[in-house]
C-alpha cells in the first residue's frame, strides 16, 4: 500500500478488535499489554495503543511509518507466538483494518506534540 502526502510516504494505520475466549481473557490482556512498550520502541512505530472495551473486546490502534516497519514488527518472536496461536485465544476472527492515513500526521516537527491540543 503506497500513498504519498507531499514528498514523504503517508503513515499506515492498523486497528481492530479482538474478542478473547472467556477462559483466556486474562492471558490475552497480559500478552497484549506486554507487547505495548517493546512495540513503541521499534523502528518505524509512531503510535501503539491498547484499549479494553466494556463488552470484553480489546481494541488495538497502531500507526507505522512504512509497510516495511509493519512487516518487521509482524516478524518479532513475541508477536509471532501470539499470532500463530490466535484461534486458541479468540472466540472469533479478529476484526481488523489496515489503511493509509490521508490526514497529516502531527509530530514535533509539524505542530503540536501528540496528546496536546492547541487553543
């Protein structure tokens, strides 16, 4: 997936929902939580967020600099171990989306820092 805004490639966003099997909720929460900080330190990761929904689903939101960075992330041993056994952890197929961002990505060189709002 290639899209360019200006002279630089547009970031890629991955997001989706995972519904764990009732008996695996704590294990899925621990596993997904353990991936957050290491993933945020990976080259090319711009954002990585994990949310737990009231209905028991987990929501992941990731932003990556490039497809190559996503591919490298998907090959990490910790993530591979989880993904290779996904059917054992989940009640249903994950609901996932992968898109090229069309809005500008705000970083420290382009505007307000993430998490701040200008008024």
